[in-house]
C-alpha cells in the first residue's frame, strides 16, 4: 500500500513539473512572438523621410529583432552589433561597406544576428568578425580585399553560406578559440561559399568542430584539384581545411551561383591560336613525306 502511495505521489510530481514546463514554455513563445511582431524596419540612406545617414546610428536606435535596411550606396564605417537584429543591403553589388583605420568592418557580439546583401571590403582587420556569439547567419554577401574575410571566435550554431569570399590577404576565413579558450567554437556550418584568390583559403584551429558542408553540398575552393567522375558537380576527393584537420567532404567543382554546376573547360583565345599553329605544323610535317613519296612514284610512271 505504501509503495502505491509513493508511486502516485511521484506521478503527480512529474505531471505537475510537466504542466509548469509547458506553461512556462508557452509564455516564453508568446513573449518571443510578440517581440517579433513588434519588430520595426529602420532605413539607412535613400531619400525617405527619417532615414538614417549612418548604419551604426540606425543600429544604436534599433531594438531586438528589428531590421536595419540599407539602400544602395557606399558607407565608410566600422559597425558594432550588440543586439539581435537583421542587417540587410538593398543590392549585394551596390550596397558597399568599407572600413576605417585598423578595426573590423562589422563586429558581431550578440546572438541571432543576420547579415545579407552587402559588399564588405577593404578592412584592415576582418570584413566580418563574430566573437562569442551564437545562432548568427551570414549569407549572400561579397567579402573581399580585407586582411581576413570572416573571422569567428568561440561562436556556436552559426551559419555562413552563399558568400563570395575573395582576394583577402591573410585568410578567406579563420575560425579559432583565441580570446575565449573556455568557450569552444562548435556546430557552425559553412556551405555554398566561393573561396577565390585568398592568400590562405580557410583555417580552423585544432579542437574546433565545424561543418564544412550541408546536405552533402560543400564550398567552392579555387585551389581544389580533385576530380568529378560521376559528373554531379561535387568533387570525389575531400578538401582539407588547414590548421585543425577539418575537411570538406563535398567540395564544389564550380563556383556556386544558386545551383551546383559541372566543371567547365575553357580555352582562351591566345591558347587556341597557339594550338592551331602547332596543329598546322604537325599536319604539314606529317604530309610532307607522304607528298614526296607520291611525287616520286608519279614521276617514275611518266
């Protein structure tokens, strides 16, 4: 009888705990939904009334979950994001952010920050720096001519995708735990990016867990020399990430432009001209002996 009573009490406690959890979770979801529903869009540039002239000013005024929308133009700023917002450019090629001095062009020190639609260039340090953050998304940007394209320190569950990361003098992408050794960078996902003409393509420190592909599709690396036997646009040989032994098991054969493409083979005009000359020379050298033999035979018959 005593065992039955104890068992019943345990069941009631478990049920009560479950009810409290569900109520708390429902309250949390409602609060989050209300916050998102009240999110505003702040505009930078353009000719609209009340538009901000500085991206940083709009960010400083913004609240959590707000969207800072930046019209086409060139903005020379060093931007610091310390709240969960979305930063969107009007056009990836015409909305440009360039840095001042030696700082990062964009520094993220908050969770759930989204950045999309920009050309980010000429940073003396990093184009985008993500430090001690999580759930950030960096997608559909051009990040070029910086010291480091994207630098990630102790970030978790962030996604970097669909970016062209090119012409960066130190690294295209650098992932490390430096500064925050007790907080490990893990569960970040990097895919569908194009790494082109960087001094070092991508580096990941030892002990860092990064997924360099998603759903069996990785990134394009201009120094990848693998082959594609089954012609699916994905290399058969894995790409080794420098530093920590990470690998991209599904490197792309061609730069990603919204779809996976087969390797294209092209010959420039100068090479084609050279090939034609060599071909003609070989043909002449091959035909001369035959012509001479034929001439001797026909001459004898006369």
